[in-house]
C-alpha cells in the first residue's frame, strides 16, 4: 500500500473513533451542519451563530473574500491564512513567521487588520475579508499603491502586501496621520530589508495627496 | 517541528450552555478566545491536547466592555485588546490597562487577542495581567455547577497553573471602581523592541492614600503582586529599603529573552523610576 493511502485510511479510522466518542458523550452528531453565508449586520458583536463542527474531516464552508462569496472545503483547524493561500490561491497574503509576530499575513476583517495566521477560517464565515489582492484592485486604494511605487518602498518586497493592507486600514482609521501615528500604526509589520523609512514616507505622502477612498 | 494538524479537532459551541457542557464532557479540552497564543503552538508541536474549543461563536454573549451602575467595569471573555484599549470608560478610569493593551503585540494582534485569554494562558510575561492586578481585578468563573468570583491575585498557583477546574471557563474580568489618580500610576514594559515583543520585565504600579500596588511580570513563575514591598512602602520605607525587600520577593531566571541579572537590574531601575515619579507628583 502506498504510504499516503495508508495514512488516509488511518486518518479515516481515527475520525470514526473520535466521532464515535463525541457522540457517546452526547454533544455532537456525526453529521455536520453549517449554515451558508450568514449576513451579519453588526460586525462587532456578531460572532458566527449556527456553527458547530467536530473532527478533522473536511468541512464545506463559505467565505466572503474581496467581495466574492467563495466556497471551500477545509478541515476545522485550518487557519484563515492557509485557507486563503492553499484553497483560494490568494497568495498575496504571505506566510512568513506563522506565529503572529511579523504581520506578513495581515488581512482586513470587516475593515480591521488582523493576523490571518492566528485566525481559524471557520470563525470568519459571514465576515468581509479583504486581502492584498482586494486592496490592489480597489480603485479607492490606488493612490496608496501608487505611492508605494513612487517611493520605491519595497526592497525584496515580501512583507509589502501585509504592510499595504495594514496601511490601507490605517488611512481609513486616521486620514491624516502624524509620522508617529504611522510608525505606531505599522508597528505590527516587520520588514527585514529595513525599508521602513520609505514605507512611512509612502503612507504619509499618500495621506497628504488626499488619501484613500 | 510543526504539529501534526490532522490529529486536531475543533469544536465551536453555539451557546454558553453548550460551551460549558463541552467543558464538562470532553477531557483535556483547550478553549480558544482570540487564538494569538494557542495558534502559535501549531508551529512547535506544543499542543497540550487534541481537541480545541473555539469560543468565537459566543461573541454575541461575551464580547463586551461594560461600565456598570455600581461603578464596576466588566470585560467579557471575548473582548479584544482593541475593544479595551479604545473604550472611553477604560481610557478615563484605567490608564494602566490602556497602556498595557497598547503594547501587547501590535494592532493586528490587539484586534484578535483578549485580556481574558491572556489570563487563562497564564504566561508570567503577560502584559495586561500586572495592570489588572493593580486594579484588584476579580474573575468570574462559570461551569454548569454555577458561578464563582475569584481574586486575580489568588488565581495563579504556579507556572501556567491556576485555580480553575477543568469544567470552568472565565467569563468576565470585573474591575472595582478606580482607587488611583492617573498621575499616581505607572506602567513600564521592557522588551527587545517597542512593539511585537515579549517582555523581559513588565511592571504596573500605583500609590494613593488607598494603598500601594506593585505588580510584576517576567520576574517569577507567575505574574505577581509584591505584597511585602507594598507593605514596607506603606509603612514609610524609602526606595533602597523597598528594593532590599523586593529582591527577596522576585525570582528572575535566565531564558531566551533575558538573564536573571539583567532582569534584577531592570526591576530595580523601574522601582526607582516609579517612586521618583510619585515623589515628583506629590
């Protein structure tokens, strides 16, 4: 038997036994029901009602990414970062540290910046997710992207998508940030080439030219 | 080494009762609030158990910061650092909490992580716990058996150990009305860099006619109140005398972030900085 096949069989057996156990204690049935795309008006207090699942088997969920409803099949333990990159092929969200330290995987959830590596994809159903791709194709953010180019803000560029996403949110939160507010606002994004000064200049210049829409 | 994620399971309770049932019935269940600590373990194969409980679905019940009529403040289990940091009542009454939430990770973390998770995780380097200790925080612990209130200063029993039983969840932090003026309070975190760092030493302190509070992180197996030093200061001890006592209340160690020797020096400097600040504001 091929190794992969064997491990699949083992996993299936494992799943069965876990489900049997969970059923035994009377809190979950083997059938998983997920309600489709919940439209949650109040983003802050909403959470994800109607969601309940167990096991390491695949789960059909729907995520609203860059304005599109996308269906995907994931295991419940999958991070938003992995779901975006491996299931939706949105590789603009970078996996760098995968431990919440670098900001490379920053996405917006209902307009607020979050590290997608520290976020379970199943918890993000019904939320508006914006990735670097979404920022890139939104005409309202074009002045910011242009400003990054004009200031030559990238050296290797690997951290830039995360910084662009965070900068976009920052300019929505504070349309005319002071240099200190820009530095503090981008403190969660690390650039190991060290082009910080150009990044900060790019954000500041964008704000002075009228900012983002 | 990465964790073998194929073995992990996640459950998402839809109601408080369901969450508490799962706590009672599934052995070794690890709750996840913001996930900013638990999901780091994925990288290190450090997962303690195989089954995780994502509390995200309870945000409608537990994501709040509430100023109560009796002058107390309630911080729900799923309130994020950002929710706390930008809350007008917290800004007005609990400046140490605002400052400690501001220096926790950076905004992307603050929009996910929660102070209650910070407590449950039990790291001795927790940034918000010293502030909460200064404010005499209490914790509401809930299980299907009922609810109890525990003083935060009595919550930790050892390195990442606490008084919670396996069927309980922390549902709320309760802060009594403030005892200290902003000028009588001091917060200081010393880490490798300004943001996205874990502390080498972290301190929150306050002093007024109501008493003295000195709370420290990264100097002992748990975050601590330096009760003997507090008592000495209350009885008029000067800075040098206070430091003599504090030295015996802390137990810093060498680890990946710093050395015991450096931590002692920084603790002494912070203590003197705090006492100087108070002397200059009188």
